[in-house]
């Protein structure tokens, strides 16, 4: 089964994609990882990507899609894959189609913006030992203090409310149009993200029929 997971940052698509990969024994294809790998291995597309990166430019869609296609030709993708981080835009989705990459199902994890902001901005991490907490779901016994080592709990930059809202806006502008794109193709399944990860996982399994 060839899959794409969509969802806003913090919606939990990465976690659900990982679970489906374990369940179906298929690889997750992360664009960041395969881009670095292609550059390191000096593949044809990797060399093209490196020329853009060395010049300080963004790697264009056709090169990204070329690298994805190279990776999907490997034997571990014979029974399917989950694409992670691509397509980000309708232009990339169209380029995937033109490259002959078949997509069987697109799972859209839908979570309201307010819930995502609350979920992400409530995260706290110990600056000393790295233990993680949440002001609503997993608070420390003493506010701002790590239960394990007594270190100070901090908010990571990516979890600051203003940053989360900016990332959500980018998602709505660039990536959200993919929902309509794949709905039109008849391959989209929308799953409402639940508070408990396992409840969302059950809905994802039902959507995929696995």
C-alpha cells in the first residue's frame, strides 16, 4: 500500500505514519533523510541537489521528486511505503503523478488549530535531563521543576505559541490544498485526531482497512 499522511504540524501524523509502517512492515520515506543520503552517495539527482544547496538555493521540486523516485525504486518499497514530508504543495503532488508514482491512499489527520496550539504550547522539557511534560496532560509535581532531576523546565522554540501559529499558517497556505487535490482523486480518508494516540491509531487502521 502506497500511502501519504497529511496533517498540520502537531496533529500527530508522524506518530501515526510510524505505527502504520510497523504494522504493514513498509518503510517511511522522509524527504530530509533521502535528500541527505542522495547527496552523500553522489547519485545523479543527489549531485543536482548538491549544486543548488552549495549555491544557497532551494532544491527545486523536480529534483526532490527525482530523489523520491530513486528511493522508491529500491527493493524495500516493493510492498508499499509512507511518504513523509512530500508532497508539501499541489505542484509537488502533480510532479509525483507525472513521475508515475502511484498513491493508493492519503490519510488526513484533522485536528483544530486551537487544540494544536494548546497541545504544542503546553509542552515542557527539562533543560538538564530532557524529560518531557505537558501542562495539561502530564504536568510535573512542582510547576516548572523536573520530577526526575529537579532541573528547570523550558519551552522549546518550536513550541512557543507564536511559532506554532506561524507554522500552522504556512500549512494552511501551502499544504492544506492537497486535501482537495486528493479528495478529487478519490483516495483521501480523513481521520479526526483524538486526545489519546491509540484512539487515533484505531481510526487510522479502520480508514486503511488493516
